[in-house]
C-alpha cells in the first residue's frame, strides 16, 4: 500500500507508515507463532468435534420447562444454528460422544443475551452464560463462552436454552478439555490479526485524509471506523478487553448501537460515492430516504425495543443491497470521473461486497443454515470491503493527485502564456510610443526643410541628417527583432580591433575631432564576427558622442586582459556626461530605456540593449563601470570564439 501513497504524503509521514507496516507484519508473524510455541505440535492439529447430533425446537411461548422441552419433536441442523430475530425461545439438543476426559463446549458468538445448559451428567448444576450473566462462575469467557462438562463413559444428550434480543445465531463445538486452550489461542490470534489489518487500513486512510480532505474519503473513514468497532465487538475482542472496565450491559447496548448505525453510515458513503457517477436521481433519493429512515431506529433502540430495532436494521440492510447495486448500475459518469475509476470497477466492487453482505444477512435472518465461514461473513465483509475500497481509494487518490498536478501544470502554462502575451502587448505599445516619439522630430525637420524656400543647401543637409536619424532608428529596430528571433549566426574572422574602431569613429559625424584611442603598439587580433562587433562598437561610440559634453573627448582604451583563464581583449569607452546627465545603472540595458535628459536627442532606446545581447552572442561581457567624473562602458571579448 505504501507505494500508492508515496507521491501523496510528505516523506516523514511515508516513512512512519512504512515502519508501522513492518511493525504490524512482525506482530502478525509473532502472533501466528504463539499457538505452536505455547501448545506444541498438538496445537496445529484441528480439534475433533465431539458433537454427534444437533437438533432444535422453537418454544413460541417461552415458558416451557426442561421436561416439557424434552418431549417435543426436534428439527436436525448441521454445524451452526440460525433462528433469526424472534421473541421465542430456542431449545437445542446436542448429542455428545463418550469421553473419558472432561468436555469443553464452546459457544459463539459472545453477544447472545442468555444461554442455559442442562446436562444429565451434572443434574445439580445449571450452566448459564451470556450478556445477562457476565460474572458466570461455571462458564469461561474468551471470545465467546465455554462450559466445562464432566466426562461420561456413554454418549449423552444435553439441552441448551437460547434467549436473545439479537439474532438467534449460535456456533457450537465440543472439545476435550485439553484442546480448549489451543482453540482459544487460535481464536485470539486470528481476531488480533483481523483487528490489526483493519487498524492499519484506518491509519493509512487517515494519513491520506489528513493531506487530501475528500468527501468520499471522509464518509468512508467514518463507515470503516464503525466497521472496526462492530467487527471486534462481534468477535468478542472488546468483551475480552473491557469486560472488567465497563459496567454490565454497556457493551451489549454499545454493540446494538453499532449494528443500528451500520445502515445510515454505510448509505452515507454509498450516496457520496455514487453521486460522483451521476446515477438515476430517483434511486439516489430512495437511498437518501432509506438512510434518514434508518436513523429513526436509534431512538427505538434507546427506548428499549432492541430486538425490533435490530431486526428492522438487518431487513433494511437486505433491502438496501439491490437498491445500491441498481443505483450503481444506473450511473452515467462523466469522462473525467471514468478516467479516475471506471464504472466497471465500481460495479465489480459493489457486486463483491454486496453479495458477501447478503449471504451474511441471510444467516442473521435465519434464511439458511450456518456452515463453515457463514457466521463470520459479516465481519469478513467488513474486512473485504475495507481492503478493496482502501486499494481503490489509494489508486483514486494517486490518479486524482496526478490529475491535479497536470491541471496545475496546465494552469501555470496558461498563466505564463497570458503573462507572455501581456509582455508582448506592453512591448508593442512601448515600441509604438517610442517609434512615434523618435520619428516625430526628424519628420518635423524634413517637413520644415522642404517648406522653407531660402538656404536650400543648408535645408537639404538638415533633411538628409533627419533621414539618416530615421534610418538608424529603423535599422536598430530590425536588428533587435532579429536578435529576439535568434536568427543571428556568428561568422568568425580575424580582425584588428584598433583599426575597426578608427574606421567607425570616422563614420560617426562630429566624433572624429573628439575621438581619442589609447592602445599599446602590439594588440592581438580578435577572431570574432565582424558584423556583430561592428553593431556593438557603433552603438557604444554613437552613445558616447550623443550624450557627452561636446567640448570633451571620447576616449577608447584597448589592452589585452584574460578573464577566468581565457585570453581576451578589453575595450573601454568613456566620456564626460553632457546635458543628458548620468544614466540609471539599473535600467541602462533595458529595452526602450532612455534617460529623462536624453529626450532631446533622437534614438530608439535599443542601442545598449542590443549591444549587450550581441556581446553575449559573441561570448563576451559588457558592463557599465562609471567613475566619479566619467561615464564608462567596458567591453571584454575572447580572442577566439568558445
């Protein structure tokens, strides 16, 4: 079971459940070894039943004496006796085999109200046991009752008188006195094993419920808890443990209450589970009506009408069996529910547990003879339904967890797509605002130059410069778009960085007279992409020219410098700040960023962003390293591509 919940629970809780599982497994092995260790090889042998013949007679008046009962005709029965719910008294005649040792007559279950035994071999002793005689001195009370009868050289008949508000159901076994301890030990072992398995399932389900609060799981936990209490009380474990603690009669009333609550709690779970499968609404309403009506049996029980309340509960359970299965059959689950647990699995589950429940109820109602495991079918039904539903809920929880994780992933993906689309829209809006703003000034210059008649040469120069500005803006937008689409490819070639910088400085207007290059005589050649480096350097030099004090030089310094063991070239571009002021170091390399003082100059706000992205493509770095007096950008490039 642990692998099913490994993905659902925290690691610490999963480890705790694994330890619990192994502890219970060791306990089961230990308990299984107790009979052999305590009683020797004889304990492993199936004891011989000394009952030769069994028969019963129903006393409808409940007033017959032993002498009167002995004169009536008795109906034979085999193995266990089942007389259903009745106010009558049942007399059982048992023929015991001859025995030279005392005989122990074991009687199950332990919740019969009163059993009286008459043995002609002990005419002066009346043997009594049951809920009405919890302190019986002539009956052992270990997961049932055992009368110790004297030995007798000849077969003999003994009579049992049975009175009970619960079902008249009795399993009988006559053993030699020496075999009784081994039989009791085996019964304790199997009852403890039964309780341990049910408790393990309860703890595992509680762990799942603690992490994943689900309505179906909640209803099943309550139902399973009621089944555990019912099962261990049915088998006599609570009687064995609490007989000396609770006042007389409390266990009997508590067991009756557990029986009555079996129907409403079971239907609560069934309704909660089946509702998710969209069954026929009239059948669901019928189940709800039956569940609410069954709650009315609780006050009937508390008012002292125990037999009527218990009998009605069992008959209502028998009625609920076909109704629940019909409701499951009518289900039309949605595709999402079908993926979690198919309708076929649901019908298989109900066919399995409802058939075992119906067979067990038939024994309580007296519809058939008790044979083999029939008296224990109701407790086995609780164990079987618990095992099957626990496994189903584990698988269901795992699939639900996987579905939830998938839905979370889809939600995160959708959110990321929405955020990406929002960023795209914001970028588009920002780009259009930038473009309109930056093209407005050059267009105004062109319009003014074309509309002015005088100074034609000068006007044409102004118009030509404005057109060049617009072309530069459009070129940078195209380059940025290409970079965003990752369409740029590197084409390394050897080049002289100092020579390239000189060429670029000559191309930029108003920079030639202010440009200062500081470099050693011998500079190693770069093996890099000329076009990409050209774009980077032209952006750095043009920025220095635009936003510096026009009366101060723009200085470029070159010298070799390794970085993390890689040989490279350091190119430093610096200038004195002009009217645009100092840039914001946090936003400097952001898309469309322009300093507030730089708005008088045309530009796209893409130059430094583009330069930094291209430098990363070339395998280098571009950093802003201002000094107290100068704006400074440091470009480092490896001598050869990585």
